[in-house]
């Protein structure tokens, strides 16, 4: 088991406790690979010219709090495979700690995914993309996290939890991150629904979410 602390601006801001293992069976996250490819093909997940990757996608495991998620620094990979997928098994946001396993370290936004799964048991798929135009259009028109909440931080987790508790976010299923330019999250009962929220949002800039 490796206990790592990475605080630079590259990717991970939380303290991961990572058990390195072989790749998991693809049968556990078939939809994750399918919809990650769809997002990558639309350039919603990818890599900037400076080499910094963006976007991530996750899928809940068997109705529990654990989930599979695309690994850290995988935005540049054109076709994601099992060797780039991690399993998150526990999170303590207040202590800024996350437990994960797999061949790669879990994504920098894993704690943000975790709070959605924890608060909304019916959610089974979460997608985080970057899209400047849609982000600019939706900022403060849909639930928006605080400007001073950095990505992948306990402050971001608290901001998302607050939105889930005090706004129509559970019905809207879409929010933007003011302190993380271009950052947009969507979720749904499965990844097909989460992806559909983003597709409709990109197609119609007057989009306001979906109804339960």
C-alpha cells in the first residue's frame, strides 16, 4: 500500500492511500469506457497543450459507495482501457483523504464524485467535463460551486454537498464550478442519462436540466 501526498498544480490535491493492483475486469465498468470514449471524441475529456489533462468519469459499483473512475493523468489517452481505471473505496473529505486501488491513482476529482454518490443513492454515473462555452453560459444559471473552492478539495466537496442540499441540483443533475474554469459536472441514474444531460446542454444553450 502506498501513501502519497501530491500538492502541486498538476493533478491530485487530496491525500490518496493507494493500493496498487492489477487492472480490474472490464465487466465491472463497461459503460464507463463507452461513455468516456464518447466524451473524449467530443473533446469534453482530453488534454491541454501544456500537457495538463482534464475531465473524468465514474460508475458506481453494485449500489454501494465504492465506484470505478478514470485514473489521474489519463486525459491524453485516446482509448481508455482497464489499465487506466481505479477503484475508490472510501473517502473522508474532512481529513482530505481518499482510499483507492488499481493500476493507476484515482482522478483528481474523485472526492467530488464521491459526495454525489454518498448523498444521492440513486445516482450510478457521474461525468466531469471541460467546455468553456457551455460553462460561461450556465455559470450562475444552474447550481454553481463557490469561486474560492479549488477543484479536488474539501472546499469543493462542501460546496457540492451544499448545492445538493439547498438547490434543485438533484433534479437538474447539472452544475458548474466557478472556481474551476470550464468545469461542468453531470450525473444520472446511469452514465447514459448523465451523458444525455450534457448532450442536451451542449445542443441547447437555454438548457435548464431534466425532470425527475
